[in-house]
C-alpha cells in the first residue's frame, strides 16, 4: 500500500515539473573513508589533542556521503537553485553551525535569479569571503586546513553578484552578501531541533560580506579575489545600561593559477572573533568598570581575539588517471587574551594522491600532519606567555568515492 501511494505521488509530481519547465538533476556521491590517527579523537582531524587526551585510533565511516538536486527553469530570469545534504549532522551540531545542522545536515539550499548583469541569490550557500578549499577526499564535510589558515562557512544569506565584465577572455565581478549573524556561541544538544538564537541574532542586524574577483581565462588561467567580513554581537548591557557589543571582522585574499597541468592556489586572511568562519580566534571576557551613581561598578567586557593565517597548495594532473596535491596551512592567534589550553598556533601539512580508475570513481590515498601549540600552564620569568612543546597528530587515510 505504501509503495502504491509513493508511485501515485511521483506520477503526480512529474507532470507538474514538466509543465513548469523545471529541470531537476540529481547528483552526489557515496564516500567511504578509512582513517588512522596518532593523536586525536575526531572523525576528521583538525587540531592535535592536548596533553594526554589523544591516543592512536582507527575508524571507517561513510558519513561524508552527499546527495543533492540541481534545479533549473526556462522561465523569465532563468531561475536556478540547489538542495544539498550530507550526513554530518546530529553529533556534529555545535557552536559553529547549530542552526544549519541536524541528523541529515543541510549543506546548501538556495534559489537564484539571473538578470543581464546581476545575479540575485537567497538561501544557504558558501560565503563569498574565502571561496577556495584544498584538495582532499578525507576533508570533505570539513574542508582541509580548517583552523590552519582556511576560513570558510556556509551561511543563510541574501547575495547579489554584479558582473562588470564577462566574456570568453576574462571575468570581473563584485559580490555583496547579507548573511545570518551567526555568532558561534549557541550550542545545541544532539537532539534539539529548535533554531537557537545567539549573540549575533540578538544584535538585530545581518552581517555583511563583500568580495571583488577577477579571472583571466585561457590555457593559462589566473583568478584573484579580495574580500571583507563584518558583523556585531550583543553581549547584554553594562551596569550603566549601555550595550556591550563585540565585533567580528576579517579581510581575505585568494589566488588560483593554472599553467598546463599544474595548479597553484591559496588564501590568506587576518581577522578577529571569527569562530563562525572556523578559526580558533574567538573572544574573551575581561573585567572592566563603569561609573554608576558616582561609584565604579565592575562588569565583564568583550575583547576580540585576533588571528592571521593562510594556506597554499600545488596540484599536478600527472595523468588523466592520477592527481597529486601537496599543501600547507597555518593559523597564528594573538595570545594577549588567551588562557591555558587555548590554541596559539596550528599548522597542517596535507598530501594527497587521487586515482581515477573508472568514470565516476576516485580512490584517494592521503596523509595529514598537524602540529598544535597551546598556551602552557606556566608563565616564563619574563612574564610573557609560553606555549607547550606542540602536540602532533599524523593522519593516514584511504578514501573511495563513487560520483553520480
């Protein structure tokens, strides 16, 4: 009976799609990863575990499998869109993505209208600030070099793209996006489905991102971009009744150069309080005082933690069946407001060999080496903060992907 109802529903849906002139194309992949780590306890290694927390481990997981639908219409303004999910939700829900994660995680869901010079997008999509990611079949749900120089996010947004130049030789475009003000402070329990509002949403204004990008096309191609991110968060009121606010700010640049079979790509950034963008730089609450009725009253004020970082990769198409990639990334955090155990510097070296034995099939052999330095328990005799000797994690993985 249930099967019959599903067949009837499908039969009713297909004519509607055809009459509306909407093409729906399924896509995705099944991805299985087998991974060994020397000092971490996470599916995808990002930082080395502190102290005695980490130990050698082995796992096999298909959670990075992805499913999606592409939609395209022949109606006026050529509407298009996509719906994309993976299986990285539930236990993965947390401060950086609580509103966008559930048991089946929503990665992307948007509609876009295409005018002569302007594209208008609404929904959840990659941010415009830093659009590149390193090559890896292990770092798929969580991109490679995360917390080691690669800032990224997929956020609900309203975005406009102005195409100043678009021809067979070059592109010049400017993007402006109003994003959800996700302050990365509202954690969710593994079973909660409520859309929890945090300090960003409570400020009452969207966050803003913009980017200018130039691309030269041809056998030798070059793409350059520069972007900016700004947002504010509401931390309540001080004893005098004034707002206590914090800023989230970043500037970033990206480059991608392809010459024959070699592609060089990378990004660099500087910013503060950008945990939303998967940096380790957040904020600290520090004692301060304000004059109230002729007396100074103490309260906790916001201090944004600053970071600088970047990553670079060289990729070689060694043959139609083999790609080689080697990259390195680093993020360094200003230690002024860090406390014991906080990450000061995180460095990742990532190497991958990807085989393509058949159409739609990729087999990846990869290795990642992460060095994480944290603020130590003790201060040096000079009074400056010292880091520990650096915790290291070696990751070796075998990945098998079948795309459709």
